[in-house]
C-alpha cells in the first residue's frame, strides 16, 4: 500500500542555453492537484473528457493537458507514460492506477497528498476524493507513474 505523500519542498530550477537543450518541463504537482480538485462534483460520464462529464482517464487526460502534458486516452496507455514511482516516492500530481474490472490497470486517479487521491469513479457518479488505504482501493492498487 502506498505511504503518505511528502510535504511540499523546494524544487531545483533549471535553465537552458542555446548550446544546451532545455530541461524537461517541471510540473508543480500541487498546482496540478489544485486544478484536479476544482473539478470535484463534476458528473461521471462514460467516455467523457471535459468538464461536462469525465470518466477516469478522460479526467486525468484533461487535467494534465492544462499543464501542457499530453496523456493518451486509455488507462492502460497512460500506465505506460512517464516513469514508474515506488509507493514510498508517490507525490502530489502522480498518476495512481488500480485494477478494478480486469487484471492490470483499469482505473486511474491523481495523487493529492496524505493518503488521498482524486478521480472520476463510475460508482460514486462524480469526481471525488478517496483514501488510498481504504478497504476497497488498497488491494486494487497496481502502481503509480510520474508523466
């Protein structure tokens, strides 16, 4: 089971020059989480990928797009993006994956800190916050990725 997330810290800045390629863009995980949380209460809609209604992967795709990160549309494809993150290193803004209806990743949410994540579950009907350590989600956790 994932451990609680780290508290905010400083992030080293990077610069680029004409003779050196630009460093990969850093996304402020806390800002991304703020954006994700602003959609709490938006209805679940199968195939939805905008604020009129989201499914889980449409939600994560839309939120990350606000920060210039293009995620694939499907959960399994999102699971291939970025780098794997160990449970001890999960940070706000990381993608959290679960196996709900079939083996492997079938559901995705966004880590928000502590023992919580935000997602668009069909069962609850709206974008909401839940606990990673809950009796439902903890045994279904399959991994985390940092896009």
